[in-house]
């Protein structure tokens, strides 16, 4: 059974930082790509960062230079370091998984709320 558990969100002032974590189980973490998505109220869920099994990283333009995705295969955990947070980063953040070159899974955790006050 695949489980994705996100945590680390919270309320932060604009310009602040947060580090999100996503603990996984039920997948062969080391051979899977991982991604962080977010969904703001009234908006579609969007991919903000991804990291392949080999460590190839991609970012959405809106977060490039401010967010850093990383992974720890031994802990089966993916992280998202978010710096210089802006009001528009406010959203529920989710992680997801896929095989390299595949499509994102239908497994979603409960997400973690990030609220940035202006």
C-alpha cells in the first residue's frame, strides 16, 4: 500500500522559510522520481519541483531560485526547502511519485498547509 505523508507546513511571514518533508512507504523509493505539487484555493494543482531517481531536478519558473528539492533514499523521504516565501506561495503542498519518464501516480497524501502572510 502506497503512503505519502507530508508535513512541515505552517504560517510564516513573507520572506521567511519553511522545510517540507514527505515520508513514503509502499514504493521502491530509490528508483522513483518524486515531485512536490501545490494547490491554492480556487486554482488547479500545479507541479512546483521534481527530482528524478538520478537526481535530475526541475522547478516551476515561479519558484526557481527560491525552492530546493532534495531526497534521502535511505529515509525514503523527499524534502522541499522553501526560502524567500511570498504570499502567492500560500497553498496546500503535496508530494507524488512516478517512475522516471512515467506519469504521476493517483496516490495523494493529506498535504500540508503553507500560509504566507504579507
